[in-house]
C-alpha cells in the first residue's frame, strides 16, 4: 500500500529528486520522546516541530551555523552549537531537562499577523493529533468545545458551530490554509464546513481580534495549522487510519502522504472519506435524518528553504448533510428508517467547497514579509420538496488577501499589514425559494502592530482601519418572478450599504518571576452585519421559519478588557481568565410570535440592542508523578450576557460548564495512555426573549490508547466511550432544543492509525 501511494506522488513529476543534507534528530527527556517540541536556529526563521515520536528534520543548516534551539513547555530550553553536528549525516539525539518553572518561549502563533506567544491576547493551543481525537463524529468542534470558554451549537452530529465566550455564528473567524473562511456562517443549520484532516493544531484566540483579522473576529479566532510532517523528510512519510463510531455506525478512512525533494521542493496529499447513519440518543431512539457523509481531498506543494518558504494548497470538501425536522420526536412524523441506512432522504443539504491558497514568507537580515492569496468557492443546496429540485441554492465566491511586513528596531518590533476580500453571492438558477438576494461585498483594511520588549514586560499595541461596501441586487429575473423585495423597494432593485471605522488594542504581558505571568489587554472589535441580517426576506427551507433582516443596522462595535494569570511551579500549573465586553448594536435573532397567514410559517426577525458580556475561565493541572505520567485537569467557564438598556438576559448563551480529566501514561515507555473525562453542564435558567430554560446534565468519557512499534512504522490504537453512561439530554445550545430533540447517546469510538 505504501508503495502504491508513493508511486502516485512520484508519477506527479518530481521523480528523481534527491534529498539534500540537512539536520535530523530525535528529542527525548529521560529516555522518552518529546512530541511537538520547537526546533529552530537562533535569530532565524528556519525551524520545525517534532512529530509524535520526538523526531524532526531540518532541510538546510544556515551557512553561518547559528545555534540550534530546542524548547517545549514544561522543559528547560536547550541551546547548542552545531558546527560538529553539521558535519554528520546520521540522526542526532537531543535530551531536554524537565523544568518546574518554564512558562513558554517567544514562538510564532500566526505567520500572517505576526502574533507570538508573548502576545497579551488569550490564546489556547489545541493538539489535534491524539488518536483519541481522530474521527470524532462532531468533527474538529468535538475536540475544541472542551476548551474553557469555547462551546458548540449543534444541529445534529455533522453540523456544529463554534461559540467563544458566548459569541458565535459570523462573530467567529476561522483561518484555514491562511484563508479567512466565508461560507454562510450566519446560518444556524450551516456547519463549520471543515474537518481535522491534515490539521496539526488549532490556536484559539479568545476575545476581539478584529484589529488583526477584520470583521467577524468580534468573538475570537480559530486558527488552524497544517501537519507538515513531510517537510525535510528524506523519504515518503505519512499515515493511514480508520475510525468507527457506534452511535451512528459511522466509518472514517483517512490517509496522508508527503515528501521533500531536492532544493526544498515538497509535495503532499491528504484524503478522507466519512459516512454516518442516523445516530441514537440516550434512550436508544434513532433520530431520523441525522445521517451525513463527507469526502475531503487536500493537495500541497511548495518550497521550504532557509530564507524563503511558500506553499500552494488546494482543498476539496463535499458534504451531504441530513436535516432533522422539527417534528422528529413525534412518532408518526419521524424520518428514521433502518439502523444502517445511509442514503440521503429529504430534506438534506449538499455543500461543496473548493479552496486554493498561496502562502509565502521571506526572511531578510532586517525584516521579514508574509503574503497570502486565496480563492474560495462555496456551493450550498438545501433540498426539501424533491430530489430533482433545489429549494434554496447559493453560490458564494470569495477572494482574500493578506500581506504583512515586519521589522525590528531595537527593542520594538513593527508590523504593517493590509487585508481585504471581494465576495460575490448568487442564488442558483432554478431555485424554488430565495432567502437573501444576490450581493457583492468589497472589504479592505490596513493595520499596524507594534511590540515593545522590556525583558520581563512585553507591551503590544495595534490599530486598524476598515471599509466595507455591500451591494444587494434583486434584479435577476428569478428574484423578480418570486417577488423578492429589498427594504424600501428601490426602483433599481439594488441597494448599497457601507461600513467603516477604527479598531485597536493595547496590552501587556508581565513575567513577574519564573512562576507568575500576567496578561492584561484592552481591545475593540467590530463586525459589519452579514447579508442575512441586512437583507433576508423569505422562507428558510428545512425549517418552519420566515426570516426578515433590517438594512438599517449599524455595525457591531465592542470594547473588551481581558485579564489572564498563569501560575506554574513544580508539578502544578493554573490559568485564570476574566473578561468584560460591551457591544454596541448587538444583533440577535428571535421569534416574533407571529405567523404568516399564507403558509403558517413562524416569522423570525433580526433585532439590535446594546449588550454586555462578562465571564471567566479557569484551567488547573497537577501532575502526581514525574514526567507527567499521572495528571489531573480541572477546568470550567461561565458567561453572562444581557441587554444594557433593559437588563434582560440575551438568548442563546452557553450554560456554565466544567470538566474533570485524569490521565495516566502506563508501562515503562508510557506507550499506554488511560484517561477519563467528566463533563458537567449546569442548568441554563438565565433565559432570554421567548426562550425556555434547559436542564443540566453530566457526561462521562472513558478511553485508552496504545502505541506499538513495528520496525520503522508505528501503530496507534485507541478506544473511547463517549457519554459512557448513555445519558439522554438536550443541550441548551442545540438548534433543535425547542423541539426536545436529544443529543447522541453512548458512542464507542474505535481508532487505528499507522504512521510510516
């Protein structure tokens, strides 16, 4: 199999390239591998990270032989001269010493924006590589929603939307392949649209980051980073895996393969196929039409050299998603069929994404540059009445760019960037219903970011200006025939709105001593109203709603204060964060308690108010044994939100939630990992307009994973019991909670993955 996959890459035109001499090695601590350690040359952008086995490869050693630096959280940083090492061709061994007071290094969080670990922003790093995380039926959000302050809004298993500190939908920016995703995130029944295939880690930025990422980053940012295991490899490397989920008889098969050739040219691919039948709830009842399937293909090529790196990537993602009906819990209305039926049935969504992106970084003696260009095509069809007809169909194209230049001058680092996009949205010809009009959107922004390094203090500030123009167009023949009307019913059937303004941030990070670190940040964020909030005026297929927008909305503008404290000593580490946010012109979606006489559809409308959000998160970890063999984690979060004028609660706010996790690395080589997770969701009785309270619940997850060495290969096997007690519950953030449609019951997830 490996030979067949390898031949496919060789045939692509790179056959015959040979690997140039670089530096390879393995990083260990007390005889055990250190995964995801940072390996780089001092005062250089040349570097990489170790894989799960602690191994790394650097394509080229700088000519001036800068010192090699190896760092990892929880270990003392190693710096070593390399003239002698550079003369050897065999892999080198490096050993790190466990540190009781290491608080982190100055490492890059995002090449595009220039953010580092010392930024005053609240940033959490989530590893997506653990075998227990692979193939989660809730996709990437199945892992991310366990992060304190992050929550998921569900519409079945295949559709989960991220919420950060109570803010979601188009208030969260997702950066994928460097592209700022625009795929109709305003829709409650529209999922995140990406999965974890080829993703190594996700950086979660909590709080307003509009100053660096523009409109939509009012609540936070999900920043995905690819698994570039193939960079600098001297042979084909990759993996092949399979996952089974019992709750939906779901299967996922995935593979990755890549290599680096001479002159730093690399080529890689990722491929996954996932299919699920309807899931069962905690009472063993099949929830009809919760089935879904996806196919994902990713291709990468580029050059990785000391002072120049570029990467051209293409992703194709095809999703078929069943839509659970409001009446599903009524026995006579259920769409449930046989236990293993995977065929699409009405209603369902067909979603296709095509994304091509180009990322480039250059490193010079006195400055560095970053460039990103991408184009994203999103096709969405909602099919309700007949498989031959498209009830709601949208084609969205978005071209996005980001360019940055950074230069240090003494103790100050300067970054100047520009960012913008051109988005075009069209209704598919022949669609039966029209929720929003055709539209075009131009957006451009310019920002300046500066950081002042004062040894134990790091001060960072940024300012940004943005301008967005949106033009709605209802002049197409099918929109005229349908009777779609823009606000004010303009004679031209076109309507334009413009939004512009400034955002900024100012914060400080203080390493008081080796045990204490403080972060304090003040930031503003903004979000221009999306197309649905401004111009929607039609029925939404797959739901029982008629939706109305309001073109008079102003842009949302926020002001947030964020405090973060980290304490670490010996085997204990604790993080505590508190925040308060004021949002002017906050837009929310609510039922009006009215129905349309012609079709009995409930009328839902977007409304606007001045809002207040505040809350806290904490994350505590204690290691009971050396080398983190036995540990306990306790974390939790709460958020409160209300209308500043009436002091009434806002709708759709996550309940208080807490997590208790225990993990044990067994056996002499720690190759066996046992864990348990106890998740407690509190009752949500702080209800908003036309909203009912939701009962709390608890979930217990149990799991084990084992790593086996098979010559040059390694085999990872895992079993996880999600909701092991098979509790039946309805989450407050479920899109379908009004109809008492419960979430999945016990799920036995089996995983096998081989790395080669």
